[in-house]
């Protein structure tokens, strides 16, 4: 009987193997193809690449930046209004000159203070035309500048806290998305397998009903079968013929769904295979919970929500209207009619000052911004706490479902074998006149239901397994965390 069942399943999955444009694919084959060829996988990769370059931009902002600046061939021939410093009179004077200048500057953002440190060097030349021709060089060999906002929002400090976590969250979300694609592939694969199974069941039932109908017709003439039983069996045969067409449409629809996921043309047909071997895995709730907290994007999302709320409060406090800033510049400079003289006997220069702005009365505007940000922060804290409670309950349910599902698969496999054997025995008894049409119909229905339940339970087993992988980003079969090859992805 076991050999007969095996042959039946082999027939069901290889019926169309001889047709063109087909391929037998196991579940791992379909998963691999979906993770590399599906539109969702491409979108996930591009989303991660965008996150990667955003993080690279942040890292670049922490490094010194080099700039070249200046002006070339700046010719000015115009009338300029000037004031006499002695008597205050105004008059227009002719300006006729050519200015050229070039400089180099290095800027470095200071994360701890939020200020900007700059070091620069530059050289300029002014050619004066007209009656008073002259040439002037002006050099600043070294100038050190520092700009420091005081008592304000430090964007650099908050970026240092937030941006690395955003990048790590992007990596984890990519892995979770790929596991989600795997779940979709498992569902579509088994949906096609079930649709083909239903179609073959309909064909098999139609053939068996035809054989039993011929036997019933002979027994009807002998008076061993009633007319009602004969009509019931004939009706069953008609229903099986209708079911063949309906299930054929379902096969086509299921095939197109799977093809769309895998990026195949709609004319390509995939022959699914039943995964008879199920890994002997028993999930431990503590392990699953720990891995989900360590690896998934869930905790990172909560941390980022709290950090962004805290950052909003700090920004609201800094924008209440108070503004202080320190500007300092130290350097050397000189001027002369000849180029060498512009670098001799350098003169030092120092410029230091504090600018400020203090609101005298703002009608509570600044306080209102702070209180609004604090209220939003409390809401975020409550939401994070509630989401963590829901997440733990979700993990417990997922672990329980998976651990129960493997036993369910073993039970449904045994039920399938029993139902198939009972159907064979009932057909044999009907041929010998020891079973009624009702017995035959009932056995056939139970056999069909057991086959469908078995496929459904196998599908649920793998869906539950990959859902746990999605929650934990952990391969329970290999016993290792899921990783991402960043260099390969960005190439």
C-alpha cells in the first residue's frame, strides 16, 4: 500500500514533465529563484543600497573636507560712490581693476561640541588700471577659524547616535524582506502543488467513477443496486467531470502567480515536488525570543523611535529663541606690490567675538514647543512598551504554532495513508457487492480531503518555520545568524 501511495504522488507531480517549457523544481529551488529574480527582491536590494549610501554620506561628513575657492578674471570698470572721511562729502570715483584670487580650505565638523574648525590659505592679486596703475599682492598663508554655536541643538551628536542604528536597521529589514519573499514563495509553491493535486484527484475520481458506474449498471440489471444509487453514482461522475475543468483553471492561476513571483514568462510551467522530509526541529521559546531581540529590526526600531523623540525634545529646547555663537579666527597676512613681499614680515590677525539673540517675551511660544515635544516623547515611550508586550506574545504564538505543526504533519501523513487504503478497500468491496454507493462516495471524499490536508499541513510547516526565521534572522537548521554580504550587494 505504501508503494502504491508513493507511485500515486510520483504520478501527480510528474504528469506534465514531457511538455515543453516545463521544469521540475523543489521548494529550495523555488526559494532560491525568488530571492534572486523576483521584483520584490530587486526592490529590497535597491532599498538597502540607498540606505548604504546614506550611511556612507554620513560617514563622509565626519571626515575633513577639502575645498578650493577663489575668483578669476574679475574685471571691474565702473563708477563707485565713496564718502570723504574728512568732510563727509560723497562723490563718484572711477574704478578700473582686475582681481584674481585662489585659496584652499580644510573643514572639520567637531561632533562633541557641534562646531566647525577650518584651516585655510589663500593668495589674491589686484591689477589697477588707468592713470594710477599699480599691482598689489595679498596673502594669508595660514588662517585658523572656529565657529561654535552655544546652548543650541547639536546635530552632529544626534547623528552619531542615530545614523549607525539606521544603517543596521536597513540591513536587518533587508534580511526580513528576503524571508518574507521566501514565505510568499512557499505559499505560492504549495498552492500550485495543491491545485495540481486537486486536478489529478478530479481526473482519478472521474476514471474511478466511470468504472464503478459500469459495475453499478450491471448490478442494476441484476437488482443488486437501486436506481437511486445508480443515479447518485452517475451524478458523482458528472460532478467529477465539471471538477476537472474547474481545477484546471485553478492550476493555471496558481502557475501564473508563482511565475510572476519568480520572474518567469507566464507560458513557463513549473512541476512542484512534495517535500516528504521535514527537519526534526523543536523550537525553544527562550532562544527564539533572545534571537528576535538581538537580530530583528524590531528592537532597533523602538530604540530609534525613543532616540528621535529625545532628539525632538532637545531641538525644541534649543529653538526657544536663545541664540549664542562664538566666532574666532587667527592667522597671518601681508600685502605688497611684488609677490615675494606678500610673504615677508607676516602680520598676525585675531578676530574673536560672540553673537547672541535673547527673546524678551515670546508669549510662551518656546515653552509650548518644548511641552509638545515632551508629550510626544511620552506617547512614544508608551507605544514602545506596548509593542514589546505584543511582540513577546507574537513570538510565543509563533513558537507554539511551529512545534504543533510538525506533529500535525505526521498525523495528516498517517491519515492520508489510512484514507487511501480505505478508499481502495471500499472500491474493492463495491466491486464484490459488499459496499453501497454512499460508502464509496464517503470513502472517496475522505481520501480527497486527507490528501489536501497533508499538502496544507506541509505548507504551513514551512511557512511557520520561515516566519520564525523572519522574526529572529536566525537559521535554526544550520544554527547560525543570517548575514548579508554588503560588498557583493553594492557591486
